[in-house]
């Protein structure tokens, strides 16, 4: 096998850990409304993510030479983590004034669940390392506050991140088909449905995590990438995030567990405001420990 640029020969050794597997195995790259596209000639190709089996195989090889603690330090430094991703390339509009109350919400993308990893019948602890959100969007391009145009202030189109319980392919399809609706109705259903209910933000009950605000009054679609990690959030990072319209994701990573998926919700509020969504991608990187 090839690992970090080096080629290793076949290893005949075996251990109980090699029998580890994911329960209810899922596609490592699930997609909601995804389209395959030919990469631009100058685009750097995306590095393939390892599977859970790849991680265990690499770990068993390295354990011949290194202690377990150092092996996981190497994996984390190299970001040698399995991932689950979902991407929507479908353009959607979420207009606030097409719903009662001029306050709209709609699911943009929903991932599959983080798998439960088993070694025999014993669950293996799993750590979510990072969640990356890639958004391309803009608002209606008119109205708003003249003094703050071109900034993230006084903008009433934005995105929220949600954690979905038991998010399988059927749940993702069903949530994506709901379309835009009044935010109060949307939220009431989100936290009470029997299948695919959202988990409340422990720091702000009944609310999701603020993800990204659109630049105010700009019809030019802009790309935003937001990364939340399992590290602590310092005050400087929080200040920087707010200046760029981003949420800090405080409490988000630690609320994720096997059986949970991630969703992105597009929002628009007040008459005339519309969230034009070009594409949304979510990547969940995790590590069996």
C-alpha cells in the first residue's frame, strides 16, 4: 500500500483490530443533488481520503516501529482521516417574501450519518476532527442599507448549520424535497419530527449554529469556506469570524457523534431579501481512536 508518499509491502501480520469495520457501511462520498464535473486544467486535484480500513491498515503497519500515541500524532499532522461529504450543485432561491411572515428557511444539503465503527461487536471511539463548509451564494443585489453595502453588516440572507439525527439517504432526500417555507413552521418541524430530527445547539437552545452571512446587496456570487475544528475557540478567532460574517461553530464539533449527519439551511428575512444559492458542500473528517 502507499502511505504519505511511501510504498509499503504486504504485511502478513494480523491482529484483532484488523477485523474492525463500519456498521451500516455508507458511501464515503454521499451526495445530495450532486453533479460530476471535469476539473479545470489548472485546478489542484483533491487528495483522496482514506477509508476506515485504510487507517487501520496503516496504523497496524506503523505500530511495528512506533508507539500508538505517535502513530495518531502522525495521522493528525497529515490529516489522514476518513470523511463523509455531500454536495449540491443545484441552484436554488430562498425568497423571504414568498412565505408568510417574510422569514424563509430551506435545506440546501444533508449528509449521511457518521458511521459507527465496530471491532467485533465492540464500538470504537470516534473523534470528529473538522467540518468544512463550502458555499457559493449572493443576495438579491438591491435595497439594504447604503452605508453598509458591500459588508456583512445589515445583511438578511445567511446560512445555518444543523446536526441531524439518523441521517440516511431517505432522510436526506426527504428534507431536501421540502423546499422553502416559513421559518417558524420549518423550525417547529425540524426539532419534533420522528425521523431525522435536528439536535438543538447546547449553547443556544432552539437555535442552529450560525454558519455564514452573505455580503449585503451584492448580486455577484461569492465563495465562502468555513472550517470548524475540534480545537478551542479563542477570542481573537471569534472576533475575526464575526468580521467576515462567519459563525465560530462553538459546541458544534463536540455535539457530533456516530449516527448524526450535518445539514446546511439557507435563510432569508424581510420583504425583498432573497438568498440565491449556487452550490453547497459539506465535508466531515473523523478519526477512529
